[in-house]
């Protein structure tokens, strides 16, 4: 089949163009969906429906079924055809020359250039639109009049005849311009919302990219720090290895020198013994009594020479070697722990101006305990025995350690400086401005934060094996972690939050009759 024959098969018999969204009637004939709908709309007035090709009658408006295969063939055919440039729409009245039109009068069904538009009829009946050759789509398919109105009930464009005498009589009718303006206004609002969302999306993208950049920078920094630590660890380990090997070699050399000296003495004694043995043998072999009597008699004690037991020569002191090894490794591990923790460790001093009147603070501002005397401080917490650290954290990584009393109860964590100073909402962990770890009943841990746990305590451990706790704060990532410094170190809990203000270390100690022995001491990790 040639292209011409295929094109003929793909042409709609109504519009004579290639099928657009082809549908099939019950009789088997195909049409563009828009074309057959216009025909059926016209037939609807009489109530008689028939196929435009075979005139097959239908009792009801026929159901249109999409012909997917024909649609694909039409699309494939169009994709293989060379695209023709759309010819400009020319002025209808410029017969002598080809002048592009700038408007089309729908009433006159004529396109106008600048000159003819200037002298064109200005009455409202002459509706001007953008240049077009498809003026049929701008007119009512029934009355052939210009579509000027919009029926809101049927959601369709109608002409003046449809409005006055047609099926749309009595419906709410608006002018096409009114509906167009309303649609434009809705579109402007949608555009405004989309523009706002787009800007927010762009800000979020920039924020995420900045966060990614900071995280990558932190990754690089942490890798550099870890690499430096491992390099130093390898050097320290090599130094400890050299110390142990040196001790082993020293002891081995000491035993070797002792053995060598003893062997030399034994060899000299052997020579003397051999000489004497030869002399005695010679004496025993003499036959002349006179010669035997004149020969000097050997010393009887020379064979009794002794230089000590060989077992007393010494051996490797395995115990000393083991002690050197264990001491070196212990110092090595302690040094590694100090190095890894020490790069973020800091000393915490307490802000006495925030201290409750029920607690006592040591002179070095490091220990919090129950006070028998009422201590007054400006800006203090009232009722609850708690205090804030003096230093604030608004970025970076930080850690500090505390030692606690064996009995009693306490709370440690962080808080915003803006936390309430009075009332129930000032209690650390029972508001949205503080996060804390609590120990109670002497050996149980729980964590508190108002917005995370709804003011309810969450148990995190049933066993306390150590009286020292480390607090680890990563401000940028919003993580606050607690570790019990047992052997091995035990992770108790990590809060995840978005910190928006500078944080202070926060401490609370039980001060009633049941917790009178409670105290918390801040370890000076900054030294």
C-alpha cells in the first residue's frame, strides 16, 4: 500500500483530515471523536441518530469506543511525514499583495491586516480574535452564530440563539469575557500559589544542599581527625611494641652474658683438670719406684672445684615481661580514650545566678548537692533544685562528664536559657525547652522531654553499673546522647531534635528527705 492509499484510509469522512482520537460506532465506521460528537449533537434535536457513512440508525445516542489501534497507526503515520511550516494567515482584503493578518473578524469571517483593521466596523457584533482559518470552531454548530456566552449549568459555550430559544433557556448564563476573566483570576491565584511553593521548594533545595555541604565538610573533618588518631595510635602501638621487645631482648642478653661467663670459667677448669689427669696417668704408668717417689703428688682438692649450680644462671622473667606488656597496653588504651574524647571534651562551670535556693554549689563551681540552708541567688529557679551551666552551645560538637552519688536521684541534660524559672513547666525534662536523663531508685535510668514523650518518663536501663556519665552534644545534627562510662561503655539514650537556640548544660538533684544524699560532680575534662 502506497502512502497515498494509507493516507486515504486514515482520513476522517467528516473533517477529511487524519484521525484525531478516533472512535468507532456500532456499525464499524470510524470518525474523529470531536467530529462525530458535533454530528450527534445536531441529530439530538430530532432524536434520530444515524451513522454519517452508512446511515445505519440507532435508537439511542450511540456509545463511542476509542479505536486504539487506529489511533496508534495515525500517530505513527504523522511521525513519519515531513513537518510543514505553518503558512501565515493573510489579510482577506489585500488581493494584490500578501499581507499578514493581525486579527480575524468572526462575524465577517475575514482576516484583517493593520490597514483594513483601522477601517473595519467597530460595532460589538464584530468580534475580533487572533488570526485563524478555523472559524467554524468559534461558531455554534446548530445556529452557525458566534459563540459569545457560557452556560454555567451545562459548562459549555453557546450563541445568542441558544441563550434565547435553545435548551439553555433559563440557565445561568455569563458572557464569554466574564468567564474568561474569572478563569484568568483563578489561574493567577494558582500561579501565585505555585510561585510561592516554587520559591519554598528552591529554599528547601538550597537548605538541603547547604546541609549536604556541611555534612560532607564534617565527614571530611572527621575522616582527617580519625586518620590523625589512627596514625598516632599506630605510632603509640609501635612504641609499646618496641618497649616490650626491648625488655625481652634485655633479659635475653643478660642471661646470655651470664651463661657465657660461666662457660669460660668451666672451660678453664676443664683445661686444669685435663692437665692434672695427664700428670696422674703418667705417674701411674711409671715402673721405677724411685721415680714415682720423686714425682710431686697431685693436690687432692683440685677435683673438688665448683662454680655453682647451672640452674642458678638465670632465666627470662616472664612476669616482668607480662607486666610491661599489660602496663603499656593499659596506658595505650587510656591514651586513645583520652584522645578520642578529649578533642570535644570541655570543662563546665555552673551559673550560680540560676541556682535554686535548695542546692549548694562548691567553690570551684563543679559540684551540686542538697543544701540545708536556703541559698538566695538572683534569677534562680524557684521550688525545683536545679541549675544551668554558664557556657552556652550554639554550634559544634561538645561533651562533658559527671560523677554522681551512689544513692539518691538526679537529672542531667541540656536546656535553653529561656526555660521557665517558676512553676511546673520549669522542671527539667517536663517542658519543650529541655532534654534530660534521670536516675531514680538508685539504679534505674529514664529520659524526659515534653514534646517527645508527652511528659511521660521512658525507661532506658534497669541496671546501673557505674557512677560516671558522659553527655555528648552534636548541635548541627540535633543529637544529644548519654553514655554510662562502664567497661565497656554503655549507650543509654540519644535524643533527636532541631535545636533553635543556644543550649546550656542542665543539672537537678533530689533535695527532699528521701534523696538528701544526692549530688552531681562535673568532671574537669577540659584540662
